[in-house]
C-alpha cells in the first residue's frame, strides 16, 4: 500500500492517474468515453504530486498493464468506481507528444479486454528439433526474452513454424528501439515478389507477463509508418510469442500492406511449438508458470 495525502493506494502511480484524470475530466463525470493522455502528462503528474519519478517514465502505464490482473491494480478506486479502466496507448498525441495511455469508460463492474488469451487447442502443433542448439550454450540459457530469441535463432524456429514450404526467416535485430514503440524482435522473409517483416511482441518465463494487444497494435502502426515510402512491396505480419517450459506459443496475425490506412490486428492462427529435446533451464520454471 502507498499513502498519499491521508489516502491509501495500491500503487504510488495511482495518485498520478487521479491527477491526470482530474486534468482532463474536472467534473468527474462519464460524458467522455475515452480520455487519452501523454508522457508529458505523466511527468507533470509526478511533479504535481511530489512523487519521485522512476527511471523510465514511459513504463508507468506499461507496468500497470503488463498482466491481465484485476482493475483494482490498474486504477485507483475513485476512477474504477466511476466506471473507467486504463489501457496502454501509443502514437503521437497533441502537440507531437507521445501518447502513454487512456482512460476508457467500460461501466461499473466491467474491465477492459487488452490482453491476448491463448486457446486451449491450437490451430497447429509443430515439433521442432533443438539439437542445433550447442550443448555448451544450453547450460547458460536463462528464461528471459534474450534466451527466447537465442533459441528461436539457433533452431530456426520461425522458418519451420510459420511455413510448410522451404522458406527462411531472417533476424534483422532484437530489439528494435523505435519511438513510440520498442519492438522486442524484428525479422523478415523474402520471396520473389514481396518482403514480409515480422514485428514480435515476446513474453518470457521470468516475468509471466501477458500479451498486451495495444502494444501489438502500436508495433504494427509504427512499422507501417516507418516504411510507408519503402520502394519494395512490403507486408507486415505481427507475431506474439510466449515462452513456455516445453517450447513456445506463437500467435500469427493477418498480414497487412505497409502504408495502408487504419490497420487493425486480427488473429489468423495459433501455433504451439514443442522443442525436442526440451530446454533444461526452462523446465525448472514449470512451477512458476
């Protein structure tokens, strides 16, 4: 608990949210169904509330929305009792400041649906050999995103999981530090008449975070904007990848042409990848999943 002006909050970020909510909705009514705010508002809120700023102000809203948790962990009681919830928002806001989040009216007792839910049954199950992973390296692999991408690259997981025919998916770089969206992984596949790029939102065993759909949408928008003048025929296929003890889960979203307006992420298929043999260090985290 965090005490601020004689009130108790579940998070020290909650008084900041009250400050921002009051700034854009001083009447505290429900006439505005969506209230967007920027990183500048968050910085201003920390100062106004005299609460020390964290190292990364940009993670303030992301930290509240990393997991599919109860609304009480995201927003203070004063806001959810009014019927508002919080979700991540990216892109350019007023005066070219980057958006950070938005309050969304969902009705009292309801919550936003910002997280991808993995199905009980997957569209495809693929068994991929991990024997190309050097044994010396496997001893040092951890359970974070870096280890996930290391296994993906050594075992050529994306080439084998995404395509039935012989195609190669190449890593461009991990991560891709763009503003206002950092993309965990960035890969491409070349065919005769087009280039396909794969922005990846990845989650590791260590954090047990959930896939945030607003982050996926933001990544799609960012890639489309950055390459809108690309001379080649370029398409984007967003991916969500979750590390699990037995391998990884992949959600493949429909491909979009770069530069098209109003791009929306839409699930195409899901893939369960089983690694054989299993990664020893990932097995030790079964109890924490």
